[in-house]
C-alpha cells in the first residue's frame, strides 16, 4: 500500500488521484503509527520549508518517518518540498532544520547568464 502523508501542504489530491489511476492501493494519513503499514511513503508538498517542517512536527510524525525510512529502509518518495526535507537544513526565510537524511543545505539559486533563474527567488 502507498501511504501519503497529509500535513496540509501541497498537491495531496493530485498525487492520490495519480496513484489510483495507476491501480495502486493508496491511503492518506496524518497518523504516525499508520506509516508502519505502508509499503511506500509519499510526502508531497508545495510551500515554504519552515511551514512544512512545523506542520510535520505538530503531527509528531518525524520519529515514525525516521524509523520506517532510515531504520527499516522503507521506500520514500518526496515530491517538491517533500524532497527538500531530506537535507540537513534549508536557508529559505531563515535557517531551518530538515530530516538530515542527506547531508547538505537547500539554498537560493544564484542566477547567471548561462543559468537564468526560471522562478521567483525566495526572500
């Protein structure tokens, strides 16, 4: 079963509908204990890093994520913000701690003539 974490940010329904269209069994949850039933954990997201981390903390789901993904090696799909959380920290609107599953930081892209910025920079 694919379990999508609902932390009130992002494109939850479109991700859910895509998996259903592929014939997958899908569950949406906010409950940490339900991650143990998942075959794959999906964390979608659109929005600011700090807001997302705070919402995940308010669900008390970070320990369960660490247990299922890092300790038990359960597959994890982070989409957009859900992928950015994997880093050690983000510098979007201040410095905020991530999951630290992949050492590194999320930083503002510095545009140049060869690589123009294709979206508005965060402040």
